[in-house]
C-alpha cells in the first residue's frame, strides 16, 4: 500500500503561503542584490515584471524545501488569457485552468516602483472572476543604493491577502465616484441578456468602459478604455464626504480592507494625509496622548508615524 497523498485545503494553502511570504521576499532580495547590482536604474525597465515572475520560483523553492503540507502546494504560471497571474496547485494534481481543476486558488501579482509618482499597477479583476480564496500580491520595490553609485532592485514590502475584500472596497468607491457596472439586463451594447459578455464590466461616471472587455459602444475616443479603474493607489481616493464615510465604514468592517489601506498608505503618505481632515489629524494626535500645536495634516501624520507604531489602527477606530 502506498502512502495516501493528502490534498491541502485552500485555507491551509493560504495560511502556508502567508507564513512563508517574508522568507520569499528575503530570498529574492538576496539574489537581486548579488546579481542585479548596476550603475543606473531605469524606470519602466521591466524590472517589476521580472520581480513578479521571480516570486513564483522562489515561493516554489520555499514550499519544496519546507516539506510537509507545504510541499503539497506549488505555484503555477497561468496562460495569458486567464484573469490572474498565478495559481496555487495541489502538487502533482491534474490541472485544467479552464475549469480550475487542480487549483487551490489564484494569485494576481502587481509590482509598484515606489520611485515613480503615479504607480501604473491596476487591479481590475471582476468580482465574478474571483473566488473566495483568490489572493492579491503587491510588491513594493525601488532602485536602492548599494555603494559606489551602484543600485539594485530591492523589494521593500509586500501585501498578500484575499482579493475579494479589496474588490468590495474598490467597487464601492468606484460607485462613490459615479461609476457603474454593466447589468446584462440592460447592456449598453444592447446584448441579449443571456448572451451578454459584459456583465459586471466597470464604466466610469461618463459611461466609458474601464476595461478592454467592456461594451464596444462605451469605448472612449482615442483609447481602448479609460484605465482609471483599480489603480492600486487611485482606487482608495475619495473626494467627497459620502465617499470618505464609505471608505471608513469598509476599513472598520473588514480586516483585509484595513490591511490593504494601511499598506498603501504606509508607502504613500500623501494619500493617507488626504484621507482625513486637518482637524481629524489633530484629534488623532490627542487620542494618541501627543501634544498638539497647530500642526498641519502632514506634520501630524509624520508625528504619529514616528511615535505610534499602530497609528493606523487608531485612525480606523477613531474615525
Ligand atoms: Zn453586453
């Protein structure tokens, strides 16, 4: 009798990947420091894509070496047309991407170069394309000075978590901006409801499509699609009280939403400063037991960062 091959549950595989994630980043950084050290570091270099791909190989190495249940998981690269980058498979299982047979969950990977003002990464997967354990991976990196004018691509931080709560946050704030999602019963292309392929496609406040796969009649002039939806930073922006309230409600209600917001704001302080009013920053200082003396919003934010490691929980709980 051979040993029984166990199949990890998606929840187990998710726990394993989360537990190993920092080790994977450390291993990639050790490699890129040795190998990709160079004079000059180009933006738009494709290095972000290379780092995303390396994550697959390094995660597989960690899983393999760890043994036990971790060894029963492996990361695969999905073909171009699939709405995610990677899949976590049961090692050795038959795999059929079309039906997801053999898959535990999928992973959408994004990299953000912290040296670039407007990060290009967009997370546009639709709710209908996403299952309970599917994950979003975000890698924040930059060209970092080594010595003697040499730089290397260093991953500073990562986010790895379930995609659905982030989709919920993204879609709620999209609606707050006047955006909509196509209803198959009433598709702008006039499709037969059962034949409509545009259900759930995001349209902006001007009714223009936000993905190439949106309705043909909603194509903006001169471009294929508007490309504002799902910006990793932009999706969190709010510009009115109602949107700010929704943002705060969702941050309080869901720990994954809070973790994603906190991650983005940690690396883009100006976004965090803008999310709360000057008087609220003063309140946050007082709640933290810190003296206030007319600090500006960004000054108050800097003080909180310096003195209160869990200031983002304070922001969540106070407002
Ligand atoms: Zn349609």
